[in-house]
C-alpha cells in the first residue's frame, strides 16, 4: 500500500465518520466528497472500492440501524423517520420508508403469521 493509498483511506474514513456522526443531517455525495477532499465521482468510486457499498447505501444502512431501536422506546414510525434523517413529508414517504426498512431488516412483527 502506497502512502497515497493510506492518505486516500484516511480521507474516506473522515467522510465515513461524518456519516456515522451526522446520519440524521441532510448529507449528500458532494458534501461527503468535500469532507474527503475528493470530487464526487472519485469519492463514490473509492468509497465503494474501500467499503464494498456506495456512500448512499452505507448512510441508509446506518440510518436504518439507528431507527430499529427508536420504536422500542415508544416513538412512532413517522417520528422515527424524521429522527434518523428523512426530510420528506412523512406521510408521503411512509411507503418508501417501509419498503426500505423491509428490504434492510425484514418484515415487521405484525406481518408474520403468528402475530396476526
């Protein structure tokens, strides 16, 4: 591994840490690329090579991981979506949020046959 590769990984780690820390903020690839001192296209390619998933996929995975615990604390689905960074109108985004959640974590407990 060359010194340039080590430096690039350090910059990518800075952007990944930003996603982990500020997951509820409106983050986009240009902002993350700026944190990593790279162009957006180069950042996306390098991030996928280093971490095995796109920056957007990584961010959505982090948001869903954090969202899984919030309903257990009594928070509604809409409030949970807003708390983890969904900035769209919750009513309009509920089906999209539900679809993304099902893809990431499986069906809800109510969707299982033994809970009906």
